[in-house]
C-alpha cells in the first residue's frame, strides 16, 4: 500500500499539491485523473521521490520514500515519466537493460538478462530489440520505455501518461498489457491518465484531482458519473453503461 499523508508542493506562492492525504491500495491498477494543472504528475513525482515535497510524508509498504536508501527504494518502486529523453544512441535492448541497474549496477547477470528477455517479449519488442531508439516511431519508443520499467521488476509501478504518442489501437494494446501485468505479475500500477474512459475500462480504483486536492476517489462506477465529471472538469458530461463499463461522453 502507498500511504500519502498531508503532502504539499508549492513553487513560491503557487500551491500545486495542497495537503493531499490518500491511501492507494496494493494490487491492481489505480488511475489518477483530473484537468490540466490539477497536480496529478506532481503528486506522482513526489511519491517516487523525483520531486521533493514541501510537507507531508509518503510511505510505500511502510518505507518512507524520503529517507529510504535509493537502491532499496528502486527495487520496490519504479516510474515512467511523461517526458523521456535519452541523449545517447541506444538500442531497445540497451534501454530495457537499464531497468536492471538497481540489481546489476551496470554488470548484468544471467538473471538480469532473463528479465530483459521477458520484458521484450511482454511488450512484443523482440523483433526490434537491436534497433536504435531514434529509428523507432514515438509509439514504439514508448513501448520500449514501458519495457524498461517492467524489467525493473518492482512491486509498485508508476507511469505518467503511458499512452503518450499512441494511437487508438496501440493505446488499447498498452492498457491491456498493463492490465495483464497487474493481474499476472501481481504489480501495483499507478497511472496518470487524461482519457477518463481508459481509466474507467481498465482501472480497479480511480483518484480524481482538482486544484491540487483530491476531489474524490473510489471505484470506476463511483467516479465515472455525470455529477463527479461535471464537478471535476467543469463541463457537461453524459455517462452511459456500455458492455458493463461506464463511458463518459463529452461533445460540447
């Protein structure tokens, strides 16, 4: 379980995350939704220790992310940032192998290479494993970064907009992969998503943020309803049940 206790982040006088207290359950997929500027990515970055917090505490299975040794935390929690830039010219296999650094310290063992092969297979990247990242489409590169994070083999996986650069077909395929990882590999996956319908269809739990605070949280059925969507996004939203899923419709 991830415990977030009164976490705050401010830049000068602008409060981006405002006293957030939340428990993210272990197992399954939790999606964080909300309008631009709600504090979603900032909160995710503080959970992973990429950003220092101005106040509060985050515990991952009882480990304080601020004080836990980096290599210990990196074996429990991994993160895929929204913007990933690699200066060096790397192959897909090289990138995925970086996921084993908390274990190998740059000297991959047979066990590490086994995890690399499994991650490449999981993301269907075997055929392009020796290609350079700058030779790939944006969607293929995104899959390679996801493979790197899964290769790290942590209990907790945080991803900020993992559907970036993906068309509808590949976005669905990515969400199915993450659903499988949660179910088959027993990962706790926390996503920041802009598409509320992907959150509805693939998540076990949804957290809605607005103005740096938690607006509400609960099951997809609880959160994807017209009143909540209108309050969070400040637009009229119709919600329909289609094939057992709650789908938000927002045309105007």
